[in-house]
């Protein structure tokens, strides 16, 4: 079973990351202005290039962001989900079909919110994240962090922000829908030969 992890950063860290991203954007904009000025200037050999300082500022801002991401990741709450197997996943999909509503013409149509996923997005996310095989407790969607009971996991899921919850269930959904990608089967596999002569 494949496992996939997702870090949830603390609010203070998210605020700092947002501020650092803003600093990168400002530095990049100043660099673009300097590039424009440099392209229009009549520079001579030995003149200082306007972009030298702005390029360094962009790199400095990016380095500060990367360093803080690493630091914040150590404090983040990391959730790990794993695939549950195709049979159990298909059963969940069958048990949570898309909702039907009356369309403008009076005909029954799929609920708009469910259309992109092909499932009931009100009920499937919880069912998927709370899934645990009663015959094999190792087969469950959420493998980390560990919870003492399903009720404890449910309480924690209920306390998540909408964005955190959506990110987690979509990760679990996509992991279970995914196919094993063999890089050797790809078009661009570098070791592939077109003929014995090459």
C-alpha cells in the first residue's frame, strides 16, 4: 500500500510564510523594474548593473522562504494516508454515489458539487478518512497521526479548517484512484533506445 503525507503548518507559521512569499513577490517586481531600466540605459563598461542588487535581493528572499519552510515543517502536524485497496475503495464509491437533484428542465441531474468527483462529496470524505478494515486494523486510510479511537479521529477531523479537511480527503481519494507509474514505461525514459545502433 502506498503512503502519502501532508503537513499542516501552525497558524503563526502560515502567517510568516505568507509574509515571506510577499517579500519574494516584491523583490521579483523590483528586479523586473531594474531589468527594464537596464535594457533602456546606455551603460558603459564598468558601470554597475541595476539588476545586480535586485537579483541578489530575489535570491535572498527565496533563501529566507526555503529556510523557514524547513524550520516550520519540523513543527507541522504531519498526516499520512495510505491506499486501502481497490475492492474496499470501489465499495466506498458504490456506497456514496453522487447526489441527484432536479435540473432547470425538471429532469434529474447530478448535484453540481459532486460532478467533478463522481461521488457524494458530503458523505464520501468522512467515510474514506475514517475507513478501517475490521478484519485487519493495519488497513486504514489515516495511518498518522495515531488516534486512540475512531471517535477521537472524527473529533480531530471535525476541528480541521475547510482547507485542511479538503486537502486531506482529496489526497486520500487521489492516492486510491492512482495508478502505479513506472518511469521506464514513459515516453522520455532516458535509458530507452530507439534501436541497437543508438
